[in-house]
C-alpha cells in the first residue's frame, strides 16, 4: 500500500490536508457542545461557533497588509476557529484610525490580503474583512505611541507623524475629546462618496477571494457609530438630530447598498451602549445617549434590510465612558437584542475567556456565535483548550496533533 501526505487541492502551494478540518469534532457525539456545532448563514456553513473578532494591529504599510498580518491571522487559522474577521480596514485613506491601519482603497492593497485569505482558506478556516471608516476618531496615534506621547496630552497624529488632521470628518463638528481635532461636518455629497468607497471595497473583497462574509464596522465611536448617537450627531438635516429615525437614516442607507452589492453573509458590529452618565432617555422624552433601547430598534432595522448577524459590542463614542467591565459584561446587550429579534443572528463579544462561560451563553439562547479577540492573542489555541474543558475531542492541525 502507498501512503501519501495528501495536499490541499487547489491551494497556491503545498499544505497538508486536514481530515477532518481543524476545529471540528473527531467523532460524532450525542448532544455536543453548541460551541462546536456548525452554523449555516445563508449558504455558508461555519464549522463551529468560535469566531475571531477584529483586532487592530497598527502594523500596515500605507494600508497594505504585511507579513505581521500573515503570521497573526494565519496563526488563528491553524488553531480551530471557524472564522476570522480581519481588523478594521478603511475604505478611504482618511478613514483609517491610525496612519498604520489597514486599507482597501487601492488595488495595490489586494495582493497582500489575497495571500492571507488564500492561506486561511487552505487551512479550512473562513476569513472575512471588517470594512470601516473611523470618522472623527481618524488620524490618531497607534496605542503604544499614544502612551509615549502621554494619553492626556494629545491623540491626533500630526502631518509630520503621517497623520491627516485637516481631513478628519464626522456627522457634526464635535471632537471626540479635547485631545482630538474637531472634525469637518460631512455633506450629503460626501456621504454618497463614502458609500461608493464601501461598494468599491466590497468588489475588491470579492476579487481577492474573500467570499464567505464581510462585516461593516458600526461600533466604537467610528463613523457609523457616531451617526446613530445624539451625543455626536446634532445635524439639523434628515440625517441627524434628536430624531432616532434621522440618526439611523444614513447608516441604514449605506448598509442597504452594501447588502445589495454582496450576496454572502453580511455582519454589522454595533456599540449597543455608550456608557455615558445618566439615562438613555430623559424625563422629557428625549434621547440623551445611545443605549440598548435604541440598539434594539437599530438591530431590527438592520435585520429588515438583510443583515445576517449583529455583532454586539459597546462603548467608544463617549470619551468619559465608564463601562462596568466584568467577565461577559456586554452579554446583557446581546441577550436583549436576541430577545427582541429571536429570528435574527446575534454575536457576542467582550471579556469572554472561559469555555464554560461561552457555552452557557449559547445554551441559554443569549447569542448564536461567540467572538473573542484579546483572549485569542493570549491563547491562540483557545478552541482546543475549550474542547478539552468541555470534554470533547477536537481536530488539531496535523502538525500540532502530537501536542494535544
């Protein structure tokens, strides 16, 4: 008999074939943990419910991915996650968070991304890209550079620091904090231009083979997040002000166009609560900040226009925020949205570190998918550790099997 180390068919180079795929159960189990149960979204089946959340690395070369990203993302692809959502990837140069953030506004950025996508797919892991515009939080220093500059001195990257302080934009001319520049208010024509940039980026995603899902970044005080909040959007036209319908109008318009241009799963990440002082709505009946009641309405509208999953996070739009950070602190928001829209898919994220904790959220119907970020940076083998803790045998990569 002849025994061959089988290759992955159709890959751009030799990779050993994993049978079954990395991150799947090695045998059929009655009532397996939901964490390791496949989920199908549209016509895409994800092998388990462990998704890698986007993590900014501040390591791109004028928007171009580097080998840092190949190693960073590729490491997750070989360790059992069902899907990886790449970091916030700006659709225009001035939409980057920092000068070293990822981008997809020009064709030259496609090749390095395609290399990463091809590698992940060859390992049986689905990869998507989070398309973004940072809005009034653009042109900021990378996190560790901010520490060097002094967090309470300034956050904006100056021109000589490769920033673009004169081109920062937002729904209204309100700076995120005294340490950020005041943004220029976007005109309706500007907003159409941003919509077109998202559509062009979606086309590039398709061309590089990123064919399984896309996430739109609508959280953490970046452009879409700042539009939906009464703290940052005080426009007097039909795209802003006290009216929730007006504040949601442009984000929904933009996301609707993305939905029409993309036939595969589409996710939207939102900040379900701003963690500002006081109530979400005042005794006068006016909205004071963006919170869970508005998020439930927003999520319902997203589901109506065909968004497949709402990825629930919080914070980032109010610089004086005071989140109550405990394990699973954002879960109540995801749960509330799931209860309000039981047929819609909800992803949860935030201080989820323990396998039993993640499994309980799925078992209790609080969410459909578990996103992890910093926990994956601490432990890229988290899916295998989770399987061990939950008492099920999970397929490790051929190259790592002897360690497990």
